[in-house]
C-alpha cells in the first residue's frame, strides 16, 4: 500500500503557506481532502484573476 506522495504534500504546504500565510502546523492539521480543496479553490481564484 502506498501513501500520499510526500512531494505533493510539500507542494501543497508551500502553496498554502505562500498564498494564505498558514503555518506548517496549520496546514498539516488539515486532512488530505481539505488541503486539496483549499489548493483547488485558491488556484481557481488565481486563474480567474488572470487577464
């Protein structure tokens, strides 16, 4: 059985830290589904802002 890839966790944590200024502890307190949902929401909003 394989777990969630560690490199993806690092990317998600870095992304959320950069865009919403959450700490490592705050970001890691989210479960996988919550973290992915926040990443998607922010990504969608950033894409909507592009000219």
